[in-house]
């Protein structure tokens, strides 16, 4: 058995192509299925089965489209209420994919109907003998969060999660390689998820707090205490997945004409500038907002979290960035945004004023901030509670549009952990007519620059 990992780094997820050299099972494919198809072609295998571990809350599945395009069996838990044709599967009902044996295991916790898949190869050769595809159940160092269904279900699902990971370990070999879908930066994980690239069932049994904690009540309290905010667009994902998402449209549209772009800006539509945050601060179209696109950024999650859902959207930037952004946004159901393609915003909308705001570092804050001016921390609440600038105001980025009126009528110095979220926040504030300064610096460097911090007392 060979396992090909298909990374979706912007969302912190993985999909998998599992094959015996001839036929393949795909697990938890994302909506842009061409990546999985490319992996199958490279391996020289036919996709005969597509399986979901659960109805996903953080992205739209490509499972239905992939199965239809390849005439594959589409396996979804029989207990899931979905609106499309599929092959219902029940826990314990094993099936074959070529010479591979696949056993679905009930692992409720992340959702009520969550499944994991134990795949075994009786003749692995130099490949993998057993692999466990755990979805949002057992992760590296932690488990999937249990609060996505609703507050009334959260504690019960946490108890289910505690039992499920034990069941999964009991039914797997210690040397089985573990392949979770979440846990690589996804907001679907909870607690101290590890950044290790790979692990086995045995390693997790020895180190994962969900498996080493002998006290279920303590585990549940710990899990619930670590629940944090998650992106608002999650509310739309599971219902759309239950309906069966259509194919992603990934082509870059024809660039909008300057007069139309100017009209959109004047009308207050969302025009998203993908350029580097330093370039944006120095010069951008009045009314546009900054969501810097780049490797390792949280572009997809924060755009889907911060901007109102299902409103007209125009992307502004270089062709390559626009193309990648369209793909990323399609994964969370933001389809077919318009685009103004080019590196020079002034040339794209010459009749719209170019504006700017200052950018500085921690030393600049200490040197230039006047009495009465506000330091705004747009990190999440738990980050602020752990340590923050003395006197700072905390409004998490995802709450900012709804809480603009709470901010003092003074110049606002905006920061986060790295500068990314602060740049989005500064652009939103500037768009709203506020005077802002972007602190483009790492929070961990603040104390060294002489900024006084307040830290939480050790627990």
C-alpha cells in the first residue's frame, strides 16, 4: 500500500490517495479535485472509491464530483442526511479496494456520525502494512474540536471523542501509520496539536493527552477549557456539503474595466487587495482592503471569517496571486469572484484616489505614540489574555467590523502576532475613516523594544 498526501496548507488539512499500485481510494478530497487526479495519474492508478470521514465544517468536499467524474463508489456514513446519491456505509462493514481491506470505524466526537478508516494490506512489500485515516478524530497530539455542532452537543461529543480514540487505537496495530485530515493548522483541531509531520498509532497512544489521561472527566474539562473561536464561514460548510457541492470554477475571469472597479469602490463593495501589506499601506485605492496573499498566510480563513458572507467580491492583484486566491476561496464556497488584474492599483482605477497610512515597528510605537492614542490588539481573546501591551484594547479581527463603534475616537495603533491580522484590521479601520498606524512587527519582539507587557499569572 502506498499513501499519497495532498496538502491544503492554507486550511491546515490533508487529503489522501491510498492505492495498491492499480486502484485507489481517495479520503476527504477537497473541492479542487484536480490535485488528487494529478496524484492518481502520477501513480498510474484508477480512482475506484471515494470516502468521507465526516460532513466537513471547514471546507467544501470534492468527493461527489470526483466520484462522478471517475465512476467511483462514493462512501458516506449511512447515518448522514445528504441530498445526493451515494453508497451508504456503516461502521464495521469492511470493503475491498483492490487487494486492500478497508474497515470503517465509528469515531463520534468531531461530529455525531464521524468515521475513521483502517486500511490493511496483506502483501505490502516495501509499502505500508496498515494505515489509519482518522479525519477529525485522533490527531497528532490532540483531537478534533467538539463544539461545531452546537453548544448543547459539545460536552457529550467531548466524551464521545474520549471513547472514540480509544476504540480506534484498540482496533489498530501499534505500528499503523496515522493519517488525520485535520491538525496541521486547521481551526478544527483543539488543544495542544503537535506540529510533527507524521506519527503512528503507538506513538499517539504513548503521548497524546486524549489517550494518556486516565480521567475522562478531567479530559473533558481540559477540552472544553481550550475551546476557542472558529471562522464564521464554518456555519455554511456542513449544510453545503450535505447538498453536494458542484465543481470548482478556477479560471481567472476577464479583468473588470476601470470604470466598473471605480463604481464598486464608490458603492462600498468589497475590493480585496492581495499585495504585500507594506505596499498596501504605502499606496492603495480608497475603499479597498488588505488581505495579503502569500505562502503560509491565513488568507482563506480570515477572508472567509472577516468579510460578510455571500457579498460581491473583487480581487485586486497580480495574475498568479489572483489565480491562487480563486482556488483557495473556492474551497470554502466563495465562488467566481471578479478580478482586477495588475500590480499597479492606480492604473486599474485611475479616477479613484490613492491613499496611505503609516507603518512602524515596536520602537516606533514607543517613540511616536501620543498621549491618549489607542493600541488595538486584534489577536484572539485567549492570545490577549496570555500577554498583551499595557493599556491595549482587544477586539479580535473577526469581530472588528461589528465593533468599530466601540473604539475610541483617536489615532489607533494596530498590532497582532506577526502583522498579518493587523494589516487586515488597519485596512478596515482606514476604510471606515479612522486614523491608523500599522505595527508590522512580531509580538514576541515587543518587550525587547521596551514595550511594557501584562502577562497572565501562571495557572
